[in-house]
């Protein structure tokens, strides 16, 4: 039984920043979050903008449902979500950067920017609660661009922190 664990831990590097799976997860998280704008696939937004008619009605329905969902969640449990999120981010930051737990650093570098995206989504949901037409398209495009910028900065910071960690620990 011991040989199986040893083989598994040799095969799967349990350090976060030298693990290929962490970088795949980072790429998937950011590509998914930039594709789904307020819970609506961005291809639906572009199709509605190009074609109009039924595609535009579909977009407005999807946006209405998702915006109402976000606003309901933030209105009823927003304070609890904020408190728990701040607690978790503080715990991860302390474990990662004070106590030097690499896994906590890796999770923090994923969770902190995603919490910014969540806050931005709530703000955008409030902004477009009653929007439609060109104003709706513009707001969704700006939201997507902002999420992509947050993602690029996050990937940049995570990559440099990960390289620093790997070089300082002598792992190539």
C-alpha cells in the first residue's frame, strides 16, 4: 500500500506552481469566466447584436433571468457571502504568505481575482437591471473586457509568483 502512495505522489507533483494541472485549471477558470458574461455565453451576445430579432429577445431573457438571480442572491445572502469570502481570502492569504503554504498561495491567487469578478458582476447586474438594446450590448462588452483585463493581470502575477517560488525552491 505504501508503494502505491509513493508512486502516486511521484507521478502527481503535489506542489502547486510546478504542477501542470494548476496551470490548466488557471487557464480554464479565466477562459470560462471571460466567456460567460453574467451567466450568458458571449456568443449569444454577439449573435444577438448581429442578427437582432429572436436572438435579441433570447439575450434579453437570459440576461433578465441571470441578473435577477444575481440580485436576489446578493440581496438575501450578500452580507453572509461577503463575510465568508473575506474570511476565506484572509485565511488563505495568512496561510500562504505568512506561513508559506504554497497550496494556499495558489488558491489565493485564483480566488482573490475571482472575488473581484464576482463583485464586478454584482455591480454590472445592478447597472443593467432595466437596460436593453445598444446599452445592454455595450455594458456586457465592457464587463467582458474588464473581466479579461483582471484575468490577464491575474495570470501575469500568478505566473511570476509561481516562477519565483519554483526558482527559489530550486525546482525546474
